[in-house]
C-alpha cells in the first residue's frame, strides 16, 4: 500500500510507503526495481495502516493489493474516516493483463474513487461489470500500463537472444512446467548460435502476488541445459533491451515487448485456455507453438488489437494519464467527499464479505476485531528473527512439503 501526501500544489509530493505484512511482502531487491523511492517506508499490519490513516494527513492513498486486500482496506478506511467532511482520494486498479476473475476482482475493488484501467478494452469491460450489477461505474478511469518504456527494437542483436518470460502460477503443475523447460532447452540446443534466457520473476525465497510451488530454477537443474542457456533475474525492461524474441504463456511482459515492437510469441503448446490466460491474446497475431518457433517463425502483431490493449503505436504516453490527474485534482478541490461506498456490504454479500474482512482482522463494519495485531512500535530483534523464520517455514511448506503431500495423495 502507498499513501501520497502533497503539502502544496507547487511543492514536490512526499511519498509515504506502507508495506502490508504477509507472505508476499516485497523484498528490498524487489522494491529497488520499482524505480520509485519513498520518503518513508514501513511494514505494517492492516490495522496499523488504518490507524496511520486515521492519525496522519494524506491527500491521495493508492491501494496496491490483491482484490481481497483492497476490499478490506476500503471498508477499514470507510470506518476510520466516518464523519469526516474531507478525506483523502483513494485510488486502486490493476497493473497488468486482466484475464481471470474479472467480475470478482473488480467488485472487490469497487468503492475507491478511481479504479484505473490500463487500456480502452479494460475500461469498457470494467464499466460493463459495474453497471451490470447496478454499481456506480464512474470511478473507472482509463490510463496506460505504467511500466511501458524503453527503446524501440531496431534489429537483431549478436548473439540473437530468445527470452522465455515465466509466470509464478501459470501453468500450475510440474508436468506442464517441465514440458516448457524441455522445449526451451531444446530450442537452445537446436540453435547454439542463439542466447536463450529463462527470465524468472523472483529469486529463491522471494514471492510475488502469487505463490510459486514449483520454481523453474529448481526444475531446470535436472535438464542439463547447454552453454548458451542461462537464467536471468532483475528488471524486465533491462532484459528486453537486448531481446530479439519474447516468448511467454500470458505474461504482461508480452505487452512490454509489443510496446517496443520486439517479435513476441504467446505459446499455444498447452492449448488456448482461460486457465492459462493466453485466451486474452486471441486476435493479437502472436499465438504460436514451439514447433513453429524452432522452424524460424516470427509473428506479426495485429495493430488494432495492440492499440486496444493500451499499447500506443508511436510510443507516446504523454497524455495517457491526464484523465486520472484531472479527476484526482477535481476531487482534491472539492469542499467535501462522500463516504467510501463499496458495492459489497453486509447486506449485498453477507456470506462473502465478513470472511474477507476477518482475514485482515476487521469486523463486518470495518472496525478492528478484538486482539487484532497492531503494534505501536517497530518489532524488536527477536520478533524480527521469529517473523523471518516463520516466513521461511511457510515458503518451505509451499514449495517443498505441499507438492510432496499432493504427489502422495495421487498414489
């Protein structure tokens, strides 16, 4: 979560960062790659964050969490700001391709003043969902993917580089992951003159939004890859600087690559299926298989499809965020703002909402539950050590114990 506070219109905004404590709390390396430095940064529980929002003054609050976390914070903020004439503007949305749980994810984000959509297509879909359930759709604001950038591809590098951008949760089983790795390694053997990279999302022990039970870097160790094959971490933009062919299942990296006009392939080897997310790319001109790539196929993207995804043909995004800026400025200038009003309430979703709030130690009205963790100071050294050990145990359970138990259950 991030809260941005502006002291005056002519002063550089100050940025206060709040990291929600949990299994996916970003590591220092992951934070550095964002490219934005906060003036202050602290790790908090949900209740600690809400306390800060009640006691400290902010102009804009950006909630950058998964859907359930956004919904919980919206109800918590509605509770702590109840009775205020003036409150911060609340912004949320998605960063990346929205290919699954469209209605669920959107309704969990409803209630913010701005719900950012990264393309014309997303904005239309978002409004349709809200209007379809009778919810206010005026919060949907079209912007662009915030990380598109870099130089336009001008031609092949030496050596020619093929990059496979993985995803932490797609595909979700060992067989399919091993298949993809075998094809990638096979491509490296078939084309020894090429540099073949396995681009990983996180280093061992790190998490992104999704839990990764079967890390590719562990699976590939058994395949004895050739010398022209290697693994890469780090910022996707830096990897794309020298990429000649980007291959993925359905990663947002495909849009980054298309923005730069790098040849981009969305794999069909495992089928074109909603569970994989590659159905989102139907009509893109980028769908192909490893057999076709091994034979030298280079896809040609459909320009109209690319434009609807928020990838601007001339690479200019100077005005892409104007609508969001104007809406925020208008809300900041208003003498008062209405209370936050999410679509989900104890009346509209009595069997769903309480469980979402309880996971963040909040009651049905958004107030902290008795016994909710909310320390008043930074944890001491012992508590920090215990917390790191607990996270390590959790990762071990997810990545090692759980798969073994699952295989035993299949016997």
